[in-house]
C-alpha cells in the first residue's frame, strides 16, 4: 500500500528522505482521487518553497490540484520524463512518478508528517 | 401564450401531483415585501403579424439605400446564401455548448475545422474556438502576454483601431498593465526603430495591426525580432481577415488575434461578430477560450471533444486564463462554411478584387480631384483621403446623393483633421466609385 | 485516427471526413461578378514580397459538397427543436422562429455601426426599447447593452463597482463570492483586479448571514450573489444581505442567470441589488448556437449610472436617438461598437411577444415545471437541501453511488433515452450534483417522459449498474477518451 520508508503529509504528498535531501511525490490516494493525469506543472531547479506552499500543479481532465511542499526546501532536481508521460503518476506514484528532489531546509519539520500507518488512518478518518 | 405548451388540464394535473392548489404557493418563500404586486410596465404582448409589422417598421428606419464606403473594422463583403441556409438548421443554432461530446459531434467537428482554418490563414500552430470579437480578443491577447512574460507594460501602435485600444485600456487598467502608444510614420506604417527605442525588458508585448486602421499593410518581421531580442512577444491584430487570403500572414508573430466578421458574417450594426486568436504551440496552455481537440471514443472511432478545459473558468475559477464561457460559436461555424465555400482560390480572387477596386478608387481621386491621399504605404482595401476643405461643407451633398463617403476620423485622430477613411470592397461597383469621385470633385 | 470507407452504413454512422479531406482541385462553390475596373495584376499594385500563395491546406469544394458536409454534421447534434435540455443554470428554452426572421431584416443585418445616427434610428430605437424593458423587468435604473455575454457582463459590473469605490477615495480589496457560485464569478473578480474571498453556504444552501456580518468590513468592495441561488433556492434573506453590505459602503452584484424564475414576481432592484447582468441567451431565448453568441446586458442603480460603458444611447432635443460619448466617469469601452445587436433584436421580439402577462406566465410555468419534476424524482434521487426551490432543483447521485454509478454515468445513460443530460457536478457544494431546469417551454408529456427515463435509470443503477456505467450505447460515438485527448492535444488537422 503506502511504502513504510516514506513520510506523508495531510495534503497527500510523500517524501523519501536521505540525509539532507528528499524526494517528493503524490500518494496513491491522491492519484486515485484525481483520475487520469494529463498534465503536470513543475518548478525549476533552484526554486525555493516553504512547507505547505504550492510548488506546481497536476491536472486531470476535469480537475486541477495544487502540489504542496511537505517540507521547506530548495529544488535540486526535477523529474523531466514525467511531463511526457504523466500516466506514470497514476501507475507508479511512489517510483517513476516522483516529482522533485529537494534540499531540506529544516529537518525538524518531519514532526508534522505522518508514518505510513498514521497516513492510512488519516485517510480512513477523512472518508 | 403560444410558447407555453401545457394546457389548463396539464397544469391542474401537475399542481395536484405536487400537492398544491395554485402556482402562487410555490413563491411562498419570497417575502411579501419583495413581491411585485403590479404588472410589469412594458408594452402589452403583440401577435405575430403585429411583431412583424413593428420590426419591419423599425428596420425601415435604418437606411438601406445608401452607397457606403465605411470600413474601419466592420466590412461589407458578399455573403454566400448557403451560410444562412445551413446555420438556420436548428441542429446548429439551437444546440447547446458541446460539453457532452457524444451528442454534439456536429458542432465539435465544425469548430475543429474552424480552428484549423484560422491556423491556415494566420500561419500559426493553434487557434481557439472563438472569442467575442477582435477588440476583446486583443484584450485577451495582452493578458496572455502578461501571464507568459510576467511583465506589466505593453507597446501598442497608435494605428491600431482606436476602439480596440479603448477596450484594451479598460482590460489593462485594473491589472496594472501600462500601455505605451507608439506613433506611426508619414507612410502610415510603424517604424521599427521607434519600437526599438521604446523596447526593454519591462515590455510584455508589442502590438501592431495589419492592415492597420488606415488600411496600410505593416511589415512585422523586424518588429517581432526586436521584441524577441528582449524577451517580449509580438502580437499582430487583424481587423480585415479577408486580407489573409492574399497577404503574407504576419511574420514571426507569437499571437495573431483579430476579427473574422469579413468571412461570412453580416455587419449587424456591430455584432455579433467573431474574435479569433491563434498562437504558437508552446503557449497553448495560456490561451483563453474553448479548444476542440481530436481524439477517439471507446471503439477507436475518431471523435472531437472540448479539451484542455483546466484552463477555463468552470474548473480553474479564480485562476482561469479568462472568464469567458459563452463564445461566438455559431459565427465561427458561419466562417468555416464561408471558407469551405470560397476555397483558397475563391478567397484569393475576392481579395484581389478588393485590392484592384481600391487601387482604381485611389488613382481616380488623385487624377480627378484636388484632395490628397494620406499615407503612401501599401494598402489592402482602405485608404485615407485628406480633404482640401472642411468635411462639414461636403457632407450635405453626399447625404443628398445617398452616399456615405467614408468615416470622418478626426474624432479618433484630431491631428488628421478633415480626413476620411474610405473602404472599397468587391461589393463596390465601378459606378459607385465613380459617383464617389464625382461627389469629391 | 482511423480512415474508413465513409459509405458502408447509413449517414448517422458515417465517419464524415473533415472538410480538408474532401474536395478536388478546380471545384468551386461561389462565382464572383467580373471585375469592372481595369484588371491591373495585383503584383503590379503590391510588392510580391507582401503576397502569399494560395492558403495551404484549404480544400476546394463545390456547393453540393459544402451543403452535404455541414448538413451531415448537423445531424449528429442534439438540439432544442429535438427535445428537452434539462440543464440547470442554462435556461435552455425554445427559440421562437420569429426572432430569427426579424433579426435578419435587411435594415438590421446590413447596418454598419458607424452609419450616421440619423440613418440608424431603427437600430437605436430597438436598443433603447430593450434597455427600457430590461430595466423595468429587473427593477433597475439604467442598462448597458455593450457586454457580449454573461461573463463579460460580470466583468463590466465589477469594473463599475471599482470605479464607484475609486470615486469615493479607494477601490477596496476583495469581493465576496459564495462557494456555490458559477465559475465565471471568481474568474471575473480576478480579472478586475480584486481578490476573491469565499463565503460559505448554510446547511439550507443559502448565504450564511451570520458569517457575512462577521467578514464584511471596509476592505470588501462587493458581494456577488445569484438569486435564486445555484441550488434553485430563493435567498429570502437577500434584502438583509444587501443591507449588511450597504451599511459598510459595499455594493451587491447579482448574477442574473436565474432571472427566469422571477419575472413579474419579484425584481432584483426591489430587493437591493446595485448591479446585475442578464443573459439574453438564457431568460430571453436568444439561441445558444452551439456555444454562442450570447449577450450580457448589465443593469444598474442610479449610483452606478455615471460609470456605464461608453457610449450610452441618449434622446436628442427635438427627437431621435444618438450615441452620447461625453461620459467623463465611464469605465470606458468593454467591446468595440454597440454590443451583440443581432441578439438585442431577438430578445426585444421575445419581450414584445410576451408582454407583462406573458413574462409572468413564463416564470410561473418555469417554476411549476421544475417543482413537478422535483416531486416526481424525490424518492429515487437524493435531495441534499429540502428548502423550497423555484425554477431548478439539485439532486445528488448519493443513492446511486453506492452501486458505483455516478452523476456522469446517469447523464450519459439519459442520452440512450433521447435526452440531453442535466448539468452535472455543479454547484461544487453538492458532491455528485445533478441540476435540473426544464424551463417553461416543455409540455407535461416531455416532462413525464424525462421523469420516466430518470426513474428507469435509478432502477438500472441498482439492478444493472454496468449498463449505466458504460453508457451511452445508442449514440453516434460513445465516451471519448478525454485523458488521451488532453495529454497529446491535437487541435487542428494537418496533412500527414
């Protein structure tokens, strides 16, 4: 379901942390709610965003969703192949569907994030 | 009332089904203090023969027996009879917006064809399904340039249609977009050097009209190059779309926007007309308005559908590229039928006649009258006469001969004084041109 | 893209080629009269560097080719003359044929907007009569016919509100928009330079008055309301809403899309509205044309009259109308020339055909028809708000969703019963919203047929959900793969 090694935000993003960098994407639940993704708008390398601020957007046919930073950071890498294959966001949200890699500004912000189990509980309570 | 199909018996049955005695009970939720307890003070209902008589009378008080040389953004061209015959089919004119693709393939395919025709005429990659008209289209184009470049200033040629510039000013003012006007030269054309002087990294776009308000054809290549060097967009506005049938489309423009009324749509005292907007593929997601795309249904059959809707107001709401919802769809269909009827050769032939008849008129004015032709630049079907004497002294004579010799443009360009903007199209006969010349002698 | 032999079945199933895939060199459909001035070659008049070759890709067609192509296309469209459009918020009523006749009268269709006023008195009279009638119907003081559609009218109205506040010292910052509003409302706010501030609805679906009192301050320029609202419910507190706003110097804009519910019964001007737009292509039956043209006149109270777009139609001393451009406080021009005149003629014809009694009957019947449908469907579909509704009613797909059938599916299945779907997924405050507005021009028979279809689909959702989820089955094409169309948009034909 939702991989153990990642942390999750209540905005339905995930972050996989290695040292002071993190890989960010959207969760299985998020892509299900969106439907078939048709377009992704991502920031540039070097852009900086605070936690919970929008760093881009993802579109399905009938909806647009803002992408919100799980933690404050600077973009160090952007998944360029996903723009040509937005379907990967649906088929492999935790693997090929990664969106950006960031340099984490404030590691203490992980306190606001959820474990896989806590995230699953959160989704269940929201339903 | 004949448009209300239910009989007394029907209504009674429906009231019973709902469980009430009268329709009045359905309005119980409206406070009595807000109820209108008198009849509306409007004329009493007319029967069909009375309506026809009334409107015939009103239409009769609009002169139809004048020879008109008016252009200035609204043009008199031959309109093939097939257009009205086809758009009078209720399948086209009483249909709703094609949100439900399965039962709207007629509208969707026709608009896809319209979009394609506009890309062919303008030489750009993609066109939308129409905007209200050329003037609001230009407003939208400027907002689009502002979104793309994130800059707040626009250079606009003063030879762009004055009413278009007025509309742009309204759109731009509240978003803090500054408009700087650039003067035209003696030839009537824009001077690329003047634009170069005003260009810098704060400019979102430079706007030129071709043929411009005076009928003069502009060269856009150098202007576009100057814009691009500074990261700005080149926008070309076209009021006389017929010109695209023979003139090279604006070179190197990023957005070509304009008015399609010349292509099969009646003048209608100013509306409804037809705004079109075409741009490069890379800007497609910044385009305002609806877009029809081609795709497939579940069985792999070719199908057309409204697409990239996430740009629009019903999804993006406050972040939409525009607030436009209803557009000019039926007029876009009229344009598509017009272009299908004319074909490339027919369109060219008509455009040629416009040029040739205009040329004849200009030559005759030079040869046989004492007035001069302002602006030496090349023209399509409009030109400006500088009258040797006061327009007011000429005007009564023209009225008596039932001729409207053109538009007196002092109201827009006071420095041009006694100048008339004259338009000659394929519908203007040699006799009519000769009568104009006689009136000017 | 599949290329098929187009004549292996009846016309309904033909994959009609694009116009660009048809025709042949040399075909033509129009003969131009011969040139009657000296035939100087264009290359001697204009430098060849300005000229193009024939427009590439345009097909050459004969008249029969053109007529057949577009006629065949037309047969694939649902349209009002075929049957009911139960589209909430759209007021898809019958388009009287006489409107088409009068709009085409030569004096109107061949009129140039720059003709001298004395030669355009007929057109000016039509516009003035329409302005006067719309002002009376809406209870307002002045009208502009310049805006081209409802959204354009919204922008016009908000710009006038802005000009009003600027004349009082400062424009203010935000406009309140209910969460039930039509998407054009917040979009219009943003384009006029204001910030949208969302205001929630109560559990009855109306504007939350208590909340409104809390958030209105002198930073709020206006509120945009729709009345009856997008749930079809009359905001009975509307007078109070207006008072609360006015007390803080703010103004009230009304989206007039739902005017069909109230003509001759109540008037926006009477309940305190300062400015509203009217959709001529809704209440006043100018035809939808497959998406337009429409027309969005704006009506205002006296306080906003100075800010109307330029020009206004004025009466000359000694009689006759003219355009008055001397309007120093005007917001300027919203559109070149005079608005969608062709639609003005049609709307005036409709108003004159009805008269005061007729218009009142229109609204009464519209409300009767909608409530009849509400009564008949209320057991089969969930009604999220049980407040009384006027000319439209909003159900939800909640009861059907438990079988996996959603509002979109219900709409698609309705096509198999010969109807256009209702408005789906709007307003946003109702999840799985189905908004139904039959209008007054539907007979009881058509309404009963629609009700039967909806009841049948409700049963199918339970007994055979797959049938509904895979609908439509009997239309020319079935569901389009919209995701694929959006990922790699093909927005024009190109020669391969």
